[in-house]
C-alpha cells in the first residue's frame, strides 16, 4: 500500500444528533469528504464555501470578448478598419479585464482565509 500523507488516525465519538448536525454543515459547505471537513474545522475553526459560478461565467465572457477582439484585429489588419475603433475596443477590453482581475484577487483572498 502506498505511503499515506496523513499517517495519524484520530477517532472521535459523537451522538446521533451531533453526527446529523455535522452532516448538515457538510452539506451546507458543499463538502462530501468527512475527513476533509473535520480537518478544516479543527485547523481553521470554519469552512468557507464560496459559489464561484457567477465569476466563472464572467471569466468565460471575458475570454469570448478577447477572442472577438482578436478576430476584429485580424479583420482590420487584412481588410482595413478605422484604427480608432480598434483602439476603443482595446481600451474597453483592458478596462474590463482590470475589473475582472480585481474581483478575482479579492475572491482569492477571501478563499485563502
């Protein structure tokens, strides 16, 4: 058997009600592994569950915007387009990405806690 990362076994006795409460809190936190939940609670005193679905959608939208910007730049270089329009799109994209980056950094700090 492969060497385990955590070789020390801890055993805790609980009542039925305590076990039910622990399972409810695991469900609320979105954690299915009881050992991971217990370690997190014992070491940090809390479990932070952050639903990042909206952020993932925002990042996906940002990626699509970047792809569109690249396609427009290729078209502009091939067929010619007003440079001011491209510059405006680039400014908007840079501003969008700056805001998205700031939000992601803030979320990363919250999740680290």
